[in-house]
């Protein structure tokens, strides 16, 4: 099972899948520990999302 | 996905993929139509983070010292963590000064408990640094040191009707953190990480993203309750709130110089 399939099954990627092909490729490059971390903390992955959007989020 | 990415590129790319919800919540705070009214609550939340993150970083540095004799990565991390903890020291005073400028006494800050999201955010880093490996805090740093630009903050002050003097914490970080981010990436890219060490760092970053999203939700929820006197007994009120004469008094003293 791919990372994306695991994340879909766990509800981390919502249905219908809003992520871009690039995001899905990046998720499939994560290690199993990183995927477990996403699942165990119940992060919801939303999209479409550009990395630049994260700039200036915090303080 | 290219595997020739540097450590910092890989970490930041993973944070970016997972930060969609965090970005949405943060955006709701930064662009809130009543940002001027919400801002003291936001500063209170930031105070909770800043007052606890410096000792947490210091603890991670001490843990790296403890492991250094038998752990190459810990010996490489220790100097950076000590320097970074020192760089962050005393910034909580900036927050208190900003709140004081707005008429909020520091006793009001001290009398409140921090958000549970803040204790989870910082507490998880204490745990990871002590019981897993201090490399974990690099994931935390990569997420939280991500400031707005000075230009954005200046525009925000005008839009929200806030005196720029009350934004010293944010403005100073917007300048300082640019340097910190460059230092961080340089240090991280010089490390030779095993897959396990990298996993610890990334998992910590993912944890930070999640608790930071909860932090912004807490800011919004606490502010939304501030209009209800019954629900908001311990939430900040505007200095003009009649029932809080002490707040008004402090505001009056500030205004008269």
C-alpha cells in the first residue's frame, strides 16, 4: 500500500482528494515513521496548497 | 521526489505539505476583521509560547551536552542549541511591554493559565528532547520561526488601528528570525542525519504543525468568547470595560505618560 493510500484510508487526506499530483508525489516520498506521525496526530491535509502560503504563518 | 534535497529543503517541504490547515487558521487570525480587539489575546497566547520555549530550548541543549560524548549528532547540535536558546532569552519582556502599551497589566497575564495548546506544543518538545533525541527540536524551530515581513506588520497596524509601538515583539522577530532561519538552514544542512534522526525531526515538525494549528484555534475561540462576560471571566477585556477598573487605571496611567 502506498503512503497516499494509507493516508486516504486513515482519513488524513479527505475525500474527494484535493491534493495536487506534486503533493501526492511528495507524500509518497515520506518514510513510514513520518506517515505514522501524520496519522497519529490526525493532521488533515488540504489543498490545493503552495509551499509559499506557509511563509509568514507564525511570528 | 528528488532525493538529492538538502536536510532543510526536505524538512521544509514536508512541513509545507502538512501545513494547509495551520495556514488557514493562522490566516483567520492575521486577517480577522476585529484584529485590533483580538490582538491582546493573541499577544497573551504568544507570551505563553515565548516564556516556555526558551527554557525548553535550553533543556534540549543540556540534553545534547549529556549525550555528546557518545553521540556525534548531539555533539554537533549542542553549540547551536545553546546559542539559539540564548538568542531567544528575554523576549517575553517584549510581549509584556506591548501589552502594557495597550493598557494591560502584566499581572493580568500572570494570573491566567496558558492555553492547553501551548502546553501541548512546548511540552511535547520537552518530552521528545529528553526521551527521544534533542534533534527533535529542529522540527519545532523550522515551523515556529516563520515571521511576517515588517511591511506586512506595518500595514496591519494601520488596518487594525493599533499603535506600531504595541507591535515590537512581532516587528523584532520579523527582523531577527530572517537571520535565525538562514543560520538554522546552514546548520541543518551541515549535519549528516540517519533516517531515524531525520524521522525524529520531521515527526516533531508535524507535531508542531498540529499543536500550532490548535494554538490559532484557541486564539479565535477565546476571542469569540470575550464578548460574553459570563464565559470570559478570565479572558482579556478592553481597557474601557467598565467592570475592570484596574485595567482602566493602568490605561489611564499609560496615556498620561
